[in-house]
């Protein structure tokens, strides 16, 4: 009896390692081209996220894992995002100017379009393309944002870690996500490729 249980545990372990390894390979490939079953492999990486994160932390850079996972999820969510109707943009406050005059509320920074940072343009773009813009000071603010309206899609701008974290958090809330990674990490003076933002907005323009 114990022998059978031991063999079953070994088989499950080997299959789990094999599945996770295949999912990692597929996620890396997804950075350069479309892959099949992106949602399936993204789900596998979500399930094994903590042990994989530890593995990357010890042998490489854990940010790589988040980058690969975001790429998979973008491919998986692309068609569903196109079909969405009630969209929001969630962006981090670290991209704003150090001299930002805007005030903060429970749903984030209230941009006044002072022209000192990219948010003035993003605010106008959000209106043009039919999104609501939220500039948040942390992923915990997202729960307040969700109480504002009944959204079905979120375009996220953040570092790869935060993108993946929010994507996992919104997965069970029937909100389709699509992530745009920033050019650099940090708590201030971060940047995003504005051209990539516009290309993404155009890609999902109805």
C-alpha cells in the first residue's frame, strides 16, 4: 500500500515538473511569437508560481518569470479584451512628475493635466479611446477602483511583477486584463513606451 502511494506521488511529481518545464519553454517562446494554448500554460505557471519564483530567485532573476507569464496572458486574453465594452486603464503613480500637484483619493491620483508628465496625455487618450484612467499608488487600490463601475476589462501599465500580480488578482473577478510593461522599475521616475501604449489602444479600438 505504501509502495503504491509512493509511486503515485513520484509520478505526480515528475508530471508536475514536466508540465511546469514545458510551460516555461512556451512562455519564453511567447515573447517573440504567438503560441497555442497560452491560457492553459499560463494557468500552469500560476499554479506553480511560488516554487518557480523561488527557483528563479536562486538561479536567475525572478522578474524574468513574471515577464514570461505576462506575455502568455496577453496572448491568451487578446481576443477577449477586443470583445470587452467597459474598460479602464490602471497605471502606477511612480510615472508622475516629482512636482505633481494632483491630489490623491481612495481610487488614486486625480490628474489635473498640468503637462509635467505623461499622465496628461494618457488622460486625454483614455477619453478618446473610451477608457477610465486610474493612477494608483499600489495594487491594493485596485479593490477601490472595482467599486467605482462594473468593468469587464483592464489595461494595465506597470513593472512585470506588478502586472503579473494584478493579472492573477483579477483572474477570478471576470475582468479581462492586458499588460504593458514599463521601461524601468522603481518607486519614482519610471517610464513607459508611449508609442506602445498608443499601439495597444489602437489594437483594441472598436
